C-alpha cells in the first residue's frame, strides 16, 4: 500500500501544466464509473485531482521505497541461491 505522504516540492516541480491537462481528461472507462465531475456540486476539480495524482507518482519515482516490489531495483544476486 502506498505511504500516502505528501509529495515533496521536488515532485511538485516535475508536474507540468500539459501533464495535468492530459490527465484531467477522463477516459471513457472513468467517465462511465465517475460521471463528469462537477465542482459546483462539491466534486473535486479534475485538474486538482490530476495534479495530486501526478505529484504522488513523481514522489514514488524520486523517492522509491526499496522494500516496495515496484520501487525496488533488485540485482540477480538478491535472489535465492539454487541448490
């Protein structure tokens, strides 16, 4: 499970306006589940959601957790020895 810590300033710096615009556009699959977000009815702005998602992703890239299967880069010497 992700740590859910706030993204670092370095991670936020890597989030571009273009990336936010692209990520804020819901895929058809997302639209069928979530509908169209309406900030006037209390839904979060899709651009805010996109920025947070991208910053959290950048944080995991910049500060990868070596104990996380997706974040760790293992060497062949890290595997179990065969008999």
